[in-house]
C-alpha cells in the first residue's frame, strides 16, 4: 500500500476536507503492515473502495419559522459501507455540519460498528440547522421537513439513523413520527427512541457508560484500580453525563466539566445532585457551563479547555480535535495515566503522537465510545424481536461488548515491549472484519 499516493489522490478529489482526510490517514498508517500481508486485499482494491462512501445523499430542507419566514438548510446522509450490516450512524444538527465532518464520522463509524461484534455498517448524516434558540414548534417543523426527503433512504434493513450532537430524544421522536406517517409502518428505523415507543433502557447513558467500562479495562491490564482516581471530563451533555455518572459509581472523582465558554474545576468531584444538574443545564438550551460554577461555588476558567488540570485520567467528551498537542504536553507533564476519547476523534494527530511516543495509555473514539452505537444495536435487536430488556440485561450486554472490543484491541495492538497501541489495535481489528466481508461479497 502506497499511503502517500492514496492520500494525494484523495486530497486532489476532496480538497479542504481536513477532518475526513485526517481520519483516513490515521487508519491507513495503522493497517499498512497487515494490509501488505494480504495480497488479495490489494487485488480487490479494498482500500480504494473503502475510503470512499457508497453514496452521499444531499438535499435542501425548506421550513417555516415562527415568524412565518421561510428558512432553508442543507441536509445530508453519508452511507459509507454496509459490508457487515445495514448502514448505522447518527444525525448531527449543528452549524458546523459539512461533508468533511460527516464523511469522517461515517468512515470512523464503519470501523467502530465492526468492533462492536454486531451486524451494523457505517453511516452518518445531519444538517447545518441548529436547535439552539429555536422554539419547540420550529424544531418539530424542521425535523418533519428533514424527513420528507430522508425517509426514502432509510429503513430497518437499509439504514438506521440515531442521534448525535443537536439530536436527542425530542428530535428523534419528531423524525420517527414523520417517517411512520410517510411509510405507514412502525419499524425500528431509528434508535434513541423514547422508551414508550421502542427505545432501549440505558441508551442515553450508554456512550459514557461504555467509555468508562473500556477505560477501566485499560487500567486493569496494568493492575491499576480506577477507584480514587481523578478524572478531567470535557463537555456536559449526554456523553459527559454518562461518563461522570459511571465514573462516580466506580469510585473515581470527576473534577472538571466544560463548555464553549470555558471549564469548571470542582475539587470535591461532580457527584450526587451535581450530576442531575448537568441534565438540567443541558435541557435549558444554554450550552455554557459557568452556571455550574455559580451554583456550586467552584472555580470557572474562561476560554480554556480542562486539560491543564492535574488529573490521573483525561476523557474528551465534547467534539473532534478538542485536545491538541499543547494540551497533551500539559497532561504528560502532569503524569496523566490514561486518556480515552469518548468524543469522536477528540484528540488531534499531534496529541495522539505525543501520547504514543510517551507510552501513555491512550485509546481512540472508535473503541472507547462504541458503547453508544452498541446499545443502539441492542435497541435494534429488541425492536426486531418485539421485546424490551431490563436495564440490567442491557448493561450486562454493553459490558460484554466493551470487554470484547478491548480484547480485540489488545490482540492486534500489543507491541513487543508490552505497550498496547490501542489506535493500531482498534483500526486493524475493525478493518480486518470489514475487509474480509468485502472480499467475500465480490466487487460491488
């Protein structure tokens, strides 16, 4: 495999798509050795086929706001790869949404879903619409308008969307309702649904819960107990909420949360009613974190990320590239033990390189945050058999899946000196499953 040639070709075809190109390069660097041991992959041009999505659906979304004015947004669905199952991946409603971000997320989703051991392909979608500042009626009208186009391209055995940034249970409900009206069918086409109409217990917390299960597995490989460890978390939405909740249950202490305005430092730890307040803060529609500092009389640091705080474990839970090389240097200097991306591609390439070079335990989002989509897969299973599992049953299955993902990473990522390169392990494990499925199904 000539990585330089492949990346040059992609950069020519897709100029300026930095997030997508970054994600592809990371995977190629990890799999090059094992890829070159399989001439059948080269003959079938697996890489050239895998790095391009199967299709990209783009469309306009006209809707009417509360003032009676017509608004027009862009909608997308990137169906990346369905070699191992129906397309599966979230919908993101945010001003920053563009094709580069959605392609990167869909590409990552392909390998993440393969790691879960469940039969799910990779996809992602969304719109440059932001629910922030919109009324309930405006959000409903937008979701319905969005589905007027998307419904043709999704289905329980075709493509199963879910939520992502800007898309929670409310938005999923409105989209599912419109899908049901248009198709005259009640099927498990969406995940992240309400419990009253086919949703799964533990789905809102699953990404954070799974992330902590994975991080705990990492620590246990080195004989380290998570109890009593201090943790820096970024963000304060559903992902961070689940992570904080599970960290507290495991006996660790989360000392930071963050938003676009800065971060809070709570040396006593985010626990008890403080965890409940995270949900209240998010539900208020205001994405700043300073009100937490005001309410609990703790430090607030404006305009900065929490990675300068001395902690044992760092968990990015907000967005892509939120932890850069300088942040990594701070954490390494402060002797951080473990870093786990619970957000998608939460660390920049410079940060990842620094962690690996200094032999810090580091695991990428496609492994650490796979608990969210894994529980979405469990929701699909429950819908298919028309049954609901208890919270304990879902959690047991989630725990088993995260254990299996960790085991795959260890198998493919353990280096001669005993250091576990989780980036390589996750990429190789996910790639091998998808590549073998593609080979088996011919050139399509």
